[in-house]
C-alpha cells in the first residue's frame, strides 16, 4: 500500500479511500491510484484490515446440504446482501450430520466470524446451546426453520402448518379421500408442523386420518421413491400423495412411472418449495412456493443490522408461501370424468 501511494504520488489515506470507495477523492486521482494498483497487482489484506478495525467481515453460514436446490437459493440471497455491504460468506455444509454441524460451529467460533446464519436439517440441542451462548454474548445469530433460540437471536419462519394444510386441502377439494403423506425427517419442527397441517386439512375435509398413509421420509429423491413404493403396495393405495418437498415429489413420480402409474391421471402428487426443477419437470409440480431468496436476503439484512447496532434485540421474521397449481394434480380417477 505504501508502494502504491509513492508511485501514485498520494497519501496512504488517499489510497485507502480509493480502495474502500470513500467520497471526496477526485476522479483523475482515483484513476491514477487504480492504475498503479493494477500495475502492481496489489490486493488488500482483508485479514489485516479486520485486525485494524477490530472486527471481522466474514459471516459464518451452516446449511444441512448443498445438494438440495433450496439451500443454494437461500445462500444466494444471503451472499447477495453480504457482498453489497462488503462482507464475505464462509459456507459450511453439514451433510445432515449433527457432529459435523457442531464442529463447524466451533470452527467458526475460533475464526471469530462477525455473525452466524444456521439452517437446521434436524433438531440439534448442542448446536442450539452454542448459538444461544453466542447470541447472549452479543454475536448476531440468525436461524432458519426453527424456534427462536434466544431473545437476541433472529428466526426466519415459514408457516409450514398453513402451507401443508393448503396443499392438502387442494387435493381434498379435487375429490381425493385417500391422501398419502411422505413426511419430512422426524424429530424436527418442520416434521411436526407439516404433519399438523396435513392432519388438520383432512379433519377439516371430514376425512379420518389413517396411520398407514403416513410414511416416514426425509427431503431426498430416494425418500420419495421409497414412500411411493410403500403407499402403492397398500391393499387400498392412495389416489394422491403429499410429499415433503419437490425432490421427494420427483422421486415419488419416478417410482410411480416404473410401475406404470400415470401422474396425475392415476395418482396426484404435490411438492413443496418450488425449486427451479419443479416447473421444468414433467408433469410440472403443484407445489407451495417459498420466497427462498428473499428469506436469505432478509436474514442477512437482519444480521448486518445487528452488527451495526448491537443494541437491537431478536425477532421472528415470517414469510408466506403460495400455492401453485400445475400439472401434477387432478381429480381422482373415479371423478375425473
């Protein structure tokens, strides 16, 4: 930086101002400094800058899997806002492994990141404790898909109860009476909320829930395949399936095709999330669309606001999902005419 200042015949403060985009420097001077920077191939040391400022400009992000298209879209929302504000994202993929998630949280803590964004795949009590401790110490914490861990933490909430009730009610209105449910992973809030929505919609439609129609699953294509096979092997298979997400719905449809079941003519299938593949798949999925990118962007805005103003308390930011009716649902065969 001193070499750049000497070559450009300006002060160190001017070089710093140009690098950081601060106002008050004439355009000819800025261009002269930038030209020397290019000539010297100079790159500011971000770590040293953090030490001088006594603050980190890195945000730690932990997600359960990078292979589910939901999470890259969420991270993109986070990163778009962080980048505009001069922050970088340290991304950790836990692979639904609770011990790996804990290791990453401890790693991020050692690196003294400026804040944390954690999207849970399953309930993790030890992870909850770490994040609650961080929030209590004044470190900004944002979580996705779980309850508020501490009064200073921010929680991003999608109304899973209402969303699952709406998409199940859509099938009930079409005339379906036997509706299978391939559930999210057991043991988490998402599982409990989605199951509540499914059961509530059946009750509202005057349908008695049948335990054999509820299949344990997760958020993978394979879970959809297994669930569909199990449901179609019942003595009285369902005429519709509510899947935990779009990937599960795609797995279910592929399995149904293998046994010569048509979707939606023989079996209707619904997804959840509206990942890009949902509208490109054939048949295009009826699904609940979540504003995933905006959820990430809102989470990062909330986190950065708390970095700038540590006095801010926590909050729950709620997002609504939209029912998108596409080609994967129709009335059951006995009412299709």
